[in-house]
C-alpha cells in the first residue's frame, strides 16, 4: 500500500511576494490556491504535509551567490499569504511537519528522509518554487533516498524559462510522475 506525503518547497514571502528579495512573483502567487487545496486534500486523507523552507543566517555564504533571502526569523522567511494562514490553522496536526533547510535539496542534512521512513512514506509529491532549482534538487534528493516522486505541474513555478525542461528532466532522470 502506497503511503504518500506532500512536500511544499520554499513558498516563502521572499520567493513569492512581489516585494520578495528573490521572487518568482506572479507565477509563484498563481500556484498558491492549488498548493493550499492539495495540502487540504492530503491532510483530510490523513497523509503527511511537509513544509520545507530555506533558512539562512544573516552571514550565510549562500549570499555570495544569491541576494539575501529567507533569513531565519524574518518576515521574508514566512510562508506566503494563504499558505501561511493554512499553516497557522493546521500546525498542531501530527501529520504537518516543518523542516528548515540550508541547501536547495530539502533532504540534505535535514532529517526529512528519516522522518518520512519512520512514517512509512514511500511516495512524495513535490510542489513549490523554483521548478529548476529547489524543486528539482528536492526531487533528486528524494530519488536518491529511495522515494518515488510526483511533481504537480500546476503546483510549481520559476523565474526562468526552464520550468518545462526541468519537468521533463525530472521524468527522465528520476522517473518522476508529472501530474497536470
């Protein structure tokens, strides 16, 4: 029997809001209702929902490559809009999990794989931003950890022209199922 979890990657104010410091902007904002509905569906089916969120210290060397973003305990690191409301309303459920991350890959040194294994999850659905960076790396990390992967086309966005190419690449490299 398949046991599934939803991983929501980096849907923060800094990555999604118009004023965010490294924003996807409107494409990221447009996927919020889809992700919220999917999270509701997972929660109501007693499946697990994981928020995987960039969490950087102010002096993080990561900022040599990127503008300052998702600094721990700042408004920029909070979930964006209705997703933040969703988390506040549902954070007490035992199957809602929050994992801060310092790497593009949500599985890298976060304990996420171990937690999902303890919960007997074998398939992860991944949504969020950006399709070609953190979502792609998270799919790769999930695959390397032995999980089956599913990406929701309507639940991912990016600020480059590589979104569709990376979805195809996920399918080719990691045998990811892409749901339209």
